[in-house]
C-alpha cells in the first residue's frame, strides 16, 4: 500500500506549475524593475538633451537684460524643469549651476593644423584671436547639462556614482561664425 502511494505521488504533476512559477517569478520581477528604472533614466536623459538643444537655439535671442550664457542657462532650466503657473521657471531638479556654456574659437592654418581656444567666460572669449596665417576661423558655442538619476529600486545593473545615483549629461552646440 505504501509503495502504491509513493508511485502515485511521483507521477502526479499537479502543483508543478506553481513550483515553476515560484522559481521563475523573482527573475521576471527583477527584469521588470530593471526595465522600469532604465526607462525612467532614459526619459530623464532625453529631457536633458531636448533642454540643451532648445537652449542652444536661444543663442541669437538674447535680451538687453541678460548675456548669452545667462539666457541659455535660464532656457535650459525652464525647458527641463518646466514652468510655474506664473510663467517662472521651476527650481528643481536642475539649477543654472548644472548648466555650463562654453565658447570655442577654432583656427585652421594653411597647413591644415587646427588650434582651439576655449573658455566658459564670454569676456575671455571676446579676447581670443587667430594667429597670422590663419585660413579659416570658426566660433562655436556649446551648452552642457549635468544631472543625476536616483533609481526607484535599490537594484543596480550598471556602474553608479558613490551615492547610489546615475550620472546623466547632455551636450548641444552650434557654430556662430
């Protein structure tokens, strides 16, 4: 009688699906968490890139009240953070300190050698000049925005900063002359 019971239990497959689900469910849950976090981080990165591009488009639209860098920084912050009902920029998640505007003068001599001069200071940029014998001169402006993303879940699949966040950045630029 006991051997018959053991044979029936061994051949009974009821409950096998629940055991398989118990083994596979944590893997699926981990994959879902990873996909959600990566999607959120990618969305944040895309917002930074769009903000940087829209801010650089403002380079020719400065007012008499602010200089080029301040206009670009303000536009980047407004584009990424959004605006309040009174049309002022929201103050988070990024600030003007997270936005860097860089000016670059590129000089190419007759031999094809390229010399670059860069600065984050517009006044210093105005003092840049190309040496005698320069064939082409080009001026560029670039905006770089940095931010961090904090994952929703404490499971990390890639290298992270020491504080548990991911570093995000976006760069956009254009030739001005």
